[in-house]
């Protein structure tokens, strides 16, 4: 299948950017959790040794943080690389 106006490149670069952003976000969330709570985040939230509140807190923080980061990274790449999808009416053929 042919690359349609650079859309494939934008998707690939967006995916790589999202992975890099997720790595940085995970490190930042771990550091923030450690400074706020005073201990490392749970390595295994399903473990019965971890309190339910701590496990749910870490799940919510990482879930929201990672998804927000992914959306922002992919949108930024697509904004820079994806082709213009809308044109002025004057440019459309009659």
C-alpha cells in the first residue's frame, strides 16, 4: 500500500515518540510518587501485601499520566508531519 501524503511516516514517528514520552513519564511519575508518598511505587499492585488504596492510587496515576502523555505526543507529531486535510474552498476543483 502506498504512503498517502506522509501519513504512514507520521504514524510511525508518532508511535516512536509516544514510546519515548511514556518512558520519560513513567520515570517522572515514579519520582513524584516517591517524593509524595515517601516510598517506592508498588512493583506488583496485585500483591495482597500492597494496600488497596495504594494499588488503586498508583494505577490511576500511571493510567492517566501515560495516556495523557501518549495523546499529546502523537498529536504533536501529527500536527507537524501529517498532510493538510482541509483546504480553503477556493482551492477545491469545480
